[in-house]
């Protein structure tokens, strides 16, 4: 009897481990398009392409927003795009050729900066329940990991880190909402590479988060052509792909990963 019980428990565990999230409207996977650093090439090139494809996205903004771009970011929020927090000064390790070194921060100094950026963003879009992306995909402040400190404060709901082409999320029960991996692009990433990541996400029935910077300009640049090729592929496969903002995707998987998974709904 004991042996039978162990076998039954093993079978039950295996079934649960293999169970996939059921995406809204019978979609097979979810793609989240994210753009860092409040770059003008995103406003000038990425947004028109997204609008034409009738797709939405998340833009993680820094204090580089200004009197000329703020009205444009505000207009995006009103059209359903998400504006996320990417700190004011974008502090990174000094080896990353960044003007503000994170080595000089404490964990609480970083938290304070995130808090103030939340206030800035509230003045832009009037939204609460902000999401966050770690500058340079790094979680260090003064050489110490500040993720646990960030979790203690009710300032952001979810946080995105970096990753690679293998950053397709399938294990949602063990996904840390403050360490959500993403496909961090290199300069010159091609349309074929981007499409391959989406195909991998579809194959595994998971969630794929893509981290863009410059689109057709600025730095860590994805060409306008490659970006358009990706959007064309997504648009042509929308029957299988749910494309949404980072916050809505995470709200859904957080609810769906709970025991009463059937209660998860799209907002």
C-alpha cells in the first residue's frame, strides 16, 4: 500500500509539473514587448510600427523624460501602453560605461530613487501599481543584491531582469515576480533572431518577454527593419499569440499559478 501511495503521489506531481497555463482566448503563448530608457527612437519609430500593427507594449522610463517627450508618453498611456519604472538616473556598475555608478548606492538609496520615479510617472499618467525594470538588468546596489529590499516596499508589483534567447518562461509556479527573465538583445539583433525567440515561446506554450533599447537609432540598436519583421510575424500569428503589457501578463500568470487557476481573468 505504501508503494502504491508513493507511485500515485509521483504521478500527481508529474501531471502538475507538466500542466501548462491556459492563455486567454485559446492563445498558445504570450509575448511581452518592453522598451528601456525612454529613447526618442522608440517614440519616433517603434510606436508608429506598433500602432500600425495594433499591438501594445511596455516602456520602462527613466528621468530622461522631458518637457518635449512627456506629452508624447502621456498620450501613449491613454492609448493603453504601459509606462514602467526604470529609475531616475539609471545607475549601473561603473564597468558598464554608465555615468551614474551603482557602487555608490545603498539598497535603500536605490529604493528611494525608485519611489521618487514612481511619483514622476504618476504625474505623467496618473497610474498606480507600477512595474519595474532593473537598470542594465543588474540587481546590485553598493555591491549587494537589493531585490529582497525592494520586495519589502509596496512600490512596484513586478520587476524584470535580463536573460538570453533561452529566457522563455514556462515554470510559473516557481517564477519570482521580482526576477522575471527577458530576452536581452544585443546590438544588431536580426528579425530572424527575434522571430526565432517567438517561435520558441510558441513551441513551449510559455511567456516570452523581449527587452529592446534603440529602434533604428540610439544604442543597443535593433534596426527598424528587424523590428518591423518581428511585428509582422506577431500580427500574422495573432490567433496563437497574446500580446499584452508586462503588468497585465504578470497579473494573469500570478492569478493562474494559484490553486484556483480557473479563476484567472484578463483585465
